[in-house]
């Protein structure tokens, strides 16, 4: 599912809301999650999962094409851990 499909689905299920308002709500949600993660905060959505940021230390890597060693800087990467309810639904354990 892509963002526009999510907006369309929410708008269809909530006919009392204008599509532009639903779009603003969805965009605000993603901006808040992104902003929180950029600050290093953890975002938890009960039953769905938790978004966090993990730090990868600097290291020496290797260019696969030339075999030459390269310095890879430290970086922060997004990490998602599924919640129990989502994991159970994916495995058909929830009625």
C-alpha cells in the first residue's frame, strides 16, 4: 500500500471527512514520526510495532568492484520491530 492508497482508504471509510483533510492528517502523522526519529526518539504504535533509530559505527569496508578498502562513516538507520498483535495476525493466530 502506498500513501495515496492509504489516504483514499481512510477517506472512503470516513465519508464525513474531506479528502484534503485526510491527506493533511496522514502527512502530519508521517512528519511527526519522522521528526521524532530524527531527534532519536522511539515511536511506538501499540499492536503494530515500534520505530527506532540504530547507530551503525564507522568501519572499514571494501569496494566490491575494485577490492580497494574504503572508510565507511558512522550512520543512523531506521529500525522497525513488529508488535505482538501484528506478528500474530501475520501468522494467522488471531481470530
